[in-house]
C-alpha cells in the first residue's frame, strides 16, 4: 500500500516532489515461500497471504496452521513460521520525484548517477535557511555540462546571496558561469610545476579579473601569471583544449 504527501506544501524545492510509501519488504516474500499458497484457504487470497485477515483473526490462523488445515512447505516448522507471519511489520519509506524520475521507496530508482548528483545538490542548496558557509567538493562529477549550466549555476548564483559557498572544481561553467568572487589556485610542487619555496602546496588567490602576462623567467609557477591566466590554463583542459573543441565544432 502506498500513500503520498502531495497535499503538503512542497514549494520550497522547485522541481522536486516528495512522497511517502509504506508496505512490506522482502520479508513478506521470504515468509510466503514457507507456506503453501497454491490451495485456496481462509488466509490465502489470489495466491497471496491475506495479512489483514490474519491480523483480524490471529487465533484462527494459528489453529489452521497447527491443525494442518493451512499447510506449510516441507522442511519448515510451524512455530517459526507462525512467529514470522505474526511479526510482519510494514516499513515506511520516503521517495522523491524529479523530472519524472524517481528515487527511494520500494521500487528501483530510475535516476541516472548524474541525476542523483543533481538531486542531492538541489537538496543541499535548499535544505535549510542556515547561513553558515557551504563547502562543495567537485559537484561536476557525474553531471553533464548542460545540467551544470542550466541547473547548478543558477542555484549557486542565487544561493550565494544568502550564504558563502566554497567550492572545489575544475569546471569552467561552475567557476566562471557562477560569477565566482574569489578564486584560489592551488599548485602541487612537481618536476613540471615547481614551487619556488619547494613547499608541497602553494596557493594564489584573487578575483578572476586579476590578469598578468606570463613571465617565462619566473621560477614560481603560481606567481608567473595572474588568476585569469591560471583559470584559462586549468579549467576544462585550458586554452588548447578550448581551441580544439572550437575547431571540432566549427565555431566561428
């Protein structure tokens, strides 16, 4: 049996609808496999155990079971079967629907991994009115670029008016499209990208507008150019990758 909560106010999170389901899980199937349901009996209806009938008349069910009127599958004992049947309890599960795909409840989810990530991020961004900073680590994982630009970026731009959002990302749509106000570029010391002080990690911070022509004579990778140039070099494969995509798509 399933019950929804459609009458409740669900306007808080646009595009997501919640529901409530209650019913039996796999335990009902396990118990049913111990009972002969092929013959029409008092507590068998259309090849299934009539749980409501058993609950209304538990004494009669036990009498039928122990008298042999209600047969059980060979190899099972009456007492454990009676205990399992009378202790069956419904489970209450939440479900949610987004863009006609569902997750939760008793049925298999129809959301792809990417849509699940989008669903979760929507919940995080709208879950409360708290104003504490929100830390998000690479939300682009499992999400396509269209979902990022059409759904996540507008969310970030709207929610950052209410709270500070700190995000780790390599995606240009997220960093640039969401109008990031402060960018921190991290560099791990390596043979091809040296840190002048030889520390394992160094950081350069500033706005996207901070631009500086690359200094080839500078030994410090971060200080050799501005935040704008680093962003262009790192995000989505850098300038070379963008040029390759532009040529592939024949963009004028």
